[in-house]
C-alpha cells in the first residue's frame, strides 16, 4: 500500500470519527461534548493498532454509547 493511500485512509478515518462524535453529541445532549470527546478519543486510541481500521468508527460509537447508557442507569 502506498503512503498516499495510507494518508487517505487516515484522513477518512478521522472524518468518520468526527461524524461519530457529532452523532453522539446530538444524541446525548445532556452530557458535555468535551466528555463525549474524551470517551471517543479513549476508545479510538484503544483500537488504533487493530489491523482492520475500517471498523474503528462504528466500534468507537458502540463502545461510547454503551458507556453513556450505562452511566445513566
């Protein structure tokens, strides 16, 4: 895989993670956006070394939603 392709994948992943974060902020309006950002960054960091990066945004979204939903109960 060329460096150009790797750079493009990294940019796309960042774009997708930003979209995920915005969806979470919209859904959990009672939780500060900074807290959601911290959770999303933490999950993304945990998954950063996974071999298949295409699934990272959806895995981040699910993990953060589970955490936020569990914090409400």
